[in-house]
C-alpha cells in the first residue's frame, strides 16, 4: 500500500518580484522549502522577465505577467526535485480562462497536480473610492463560474490575495473600515456566496476564532502594532478538506506588506 505524501503549498503576495529578490526571498525559500509557492503582484511583464532571464534556483518557474508594465501578475514556483525522470509532476492548465477583460492583468494560473487543480489568483483591489468594485465583482463571478466547472473533474485548491477581509475577526479595525475597499458589504457577500458554493477557508477550518493577519499597511507602523487584515487565503473544495493537514500564516516572514500563508496537504 502506497503511503500518502505531504505537500507544502505556500502563497505570498510579494509586492514586486525584483524588490523581494533584493530582500530575503532566497533565504526564505532555503529555510521554508515550499514544494509549491504561488506568488501574486509580481509586477514584471513576460517580455521584461525573458530579457532579464529571471529564474529561481531549485524551482521550475511558471509566469503570468500583466500586459501593463510594473502591474499585477502571478507566478508559480514548483520544486524541481518533484519532476522525476522527466515526468511532469504538475501541468500548467491555463493562464486565465480566455477573457481579454480579465486575463490581460495576469491574475490567474491553473495547474493540475497530484489529483487536484491548484489555482493561484491575485484578486483585483476595489480601489480608492471603490472605482474598481464592479470590475472586482465581475472578476469574482467569472472565476467562480470556472471553478465550479473544474470541480466536476477534480477538486480545487484556490490560493492567493483575495483582497477582502471576510468577517470582523479578519481585520483589526472593522468599524473604521466599514465600506472601504476590501471590507465592503458587496465583497463580503460575495465571499459568503463563494464559501456557500462548496469551498472551505482552511485557516478558519483549523482555527475558527483565532485572530491572525496577513497584510499590514506600510503607514503608521501598522505591522509593528499588528493593525492588519487577513486577506490571503487557501480555500479548498469541500471534498478536499479531508486532505488538509495544517494551515499556517507566517507573519514572522517580512519583505513585503503581506506575509506568506501555507497549507500542508496529504496526497497519494
């Protein structure tokens, strides 16, 4: 009988790939050794990255840059040792789902690995004055529609910067932020809808009432004072929650205004 293996899946909004590489990124990889690391807000276009030959030692790197330079973007790093004897451990299923309106910002990557879909997403920010709130809600519904189609074939593990604090427990100052980007009724109602549709917030699965944050403003010493928001998630299909072994928020890791979050899963 084959023993299941544990995969460590990490997600981190790095707020600029070049910036994080000048800080502690390689040290973080060496210390934490994630099997898969999903990155958001890489801020590097595909053309620029190819010119700079940007690769990460020990990892096979998959990139999805935005068309607009220095903006948005996702990337997924998969440990090279998982690809044995030329066998594909993971297959890049898609960068987006074919919509020019949404895919041009490089926000979605989908992989098929170890019997599940891994989806790396950088959700839009509703923006100051909520100028992009409708765009975000449209993006959310577009994504959810495709996730439910995908679930008919394999369970889904969705991770990334959702740019929303779901409940009062998920941000330090809910009353003061009521109606602000990331804590509008519309965004929170969508998160309710998403979870009711058959997804589980893995951190809340393990820690229903624990107060932890994954993002802090650079202003007013917010991180030092722990005035933060939990807006980075690992959410999984209901059918997959039994494979979840541990959910982590690594708020000791600096280098970005976000910290990494992680999920350890058991797979055949």
